[in-house]
């Protein structure tokens, strides 16, 4: 019984190669068919090409991250049913090829958000940081989203203004580009690398959600799940929703996978265990009220994929990605709960007790500075996380067994 150690790979364009990954101790790959446009069918042929390529390195394709749920499905436009039909076809094809875990998210427009991709740590490594006030500055004065001021208090607006005024023109451009394009394009975001008109396009995408509140977005997720989960059941595939990152509303958009309350709703909306969760400790951990261990324990039976990293939340609400095993975040008790869940699955005859896990993100360190990896996905930083987490798992398992 063990967690399946995986690393994410972004395909041919990734500066980190499969032969790098196989030296890290990871056995599994987490990837997607990034060359297929969002909303189109993943054919058996295309799936097998990537699967065989991964296997030629002695690795296995464990998880799809992500099979993108399009904006059309999220906002229930006229194209929704066509995209859902294509999604079902892709699930079927993945199932036939033996790839049984699919991660996806239901965040409108923006997949994840950070304001600084190169936050300098004391030891010389770099992490990713989210500043509440800088994000507000982006929203109010760079994006100039209509009615944005309604999302902030007067004090926040004043702080954002002060910050904005302190930025050079170059820094302003970089902030907007990083939030809208750089952190999104490589994970199949809606705006592609090199797009010049990104501010206008982004504002238009946001505008489509003016009439979609939390309840409506929940309705759209429920509709999607009740369509696709029967196909998952038929082909033995598990879906695993990724939590919102960060787990609080941004840009006036609704958020529906951020908290215990949301997980409760999700489980009720479609009770099948194929309707599962990607337990991402780093995303969930950016909300102080989320008790990671309790949250894991309560929804453990639905967890089909695990992302482990630690998030340090500061008093002003800012957060940054601290070392994977930073003691201020109790991943030791999360890992213990994971092992207990594996034991429970084994004892109750569930076959999926070897849950896939990846160290999520990683600090940029050492030789990482010589390579152009995607933000959050350097090699050495993730290798360090993987090694630490694997040791933690082994030690805890030993203790639990010999108790
Ligand atoms: C960022 C990732 C997310 C995640 C998607 C899953 O590093 O955690 O992009 O892959 O939200 O759909």
C-alpha cells in the first residue's frame, strides 16, 4: 500500500522532460493533451500516442490534469450540450485506454491567481505570492473592470491606489500579463501566450458572468456532473474537482469549490463516488477557516487525487507558497489521515487504495534558475517536495503499523 508518486508534465513544450522526471523517484505522470483545443474530443489515437510516449520512459500516465471544462459549460451557453457530449466521448476514450482519474476545475475564467511569481525567500530560492492589495490594484487600475470598486472597501481601494502608483509602467504590464496570460496559457487557459489584446478579451470573458451568481454556477456544475458521471460509472473513471485557487471570490466571480460547505453541496448534487475531489492542501490552505485534516477526513472516500504543498497565510490575507513541509502547516496530520484512509479502503475491499499524489508546485532553487520551467513547476523544487513527502509517508506508515 502506497501513494502513487507522480509529477506533472506539460508535454513536448515542457523544459522538464520525461527522462528528468524518471530520475526524481516519481513513477507516474500527470498530464493532459495540451495540443487539443478546449472543448474538442480526445481521440483514442491521440491518447495512446501520449500514453505510449510516457511508458517508453518506464513511467505510467496516472492522472489527466486537466480535461478542461469549457467556459461554455461553466456559463451554460448554447454550446454547452455539444461540449458536454465531447467531454463524455473523451471520458469514454480515456477509460478505454486505462486512464481512470480525471482532474478538472469549475472556476470561471481564471484558473489560479498569483501576483508575484518570483517572491524571493530568505535562502535565495523563489516562491509564488498572492497580495490582496496588489490584486485589487490589478483589478481596479490595470484591468479597470466595470464596477470593480464594489468589491473592495474604501481602505482597500486607497491601499491599492498607493501600491499601483508605486509601480513602474513595466511592472504594471508584467502584473497584468502574469495574472491573465502567463499563469494561465500553459495550463489550457482561455487566453493564449503572445495575445496582445489580453485586457479587452479578459474583460469580455468576465462580463459573461454578470448574470451568474453562486447558485447559478452551482446549478451549472450539477448539470454537468449529472450528465457525465453516468459515463464515468460505465467506464470506471473517477472525476476529481480541483478546489478554487485561491478559495475566495476574485474579480466579482462566484466561487463554488472553496470550503466544507461547498464539498457538502458537491456530494449531494451527485452522490456517486465517481464524483470526486482533488484534495489540494495548498489551495484549500489559503483560507484560514479550512481545517485541512478535518476536511480530508470528512470527504476522504471521494478523494481520488492528492496535491500536497503548504500555504502560509499572513495577517493581512496575503499568502505565499512556503516549503512543502513548513511546520506552520500541519501536513503531517494530513498525511496520517491519508494513510488511515488507504487502510480503510483496503479493509473495506476498495481497490483504489494506492491514491495518486503529486507534490504541488515547488520553490525555484539551485539549477532551476538555469531552466525555463512553467511558473510553479521547476524540477529541483518539486523533487525536494517529493522526497520530503515520500519520507514522511514512509515514516508515518512504519509508526502506524508498529503501534
Ligand atoms: C496550478 C494548478 C491548476 C490545476 C487546475 C485543475 O498549478 O493547480 O492549474 O491544475 O485548476 O483543473
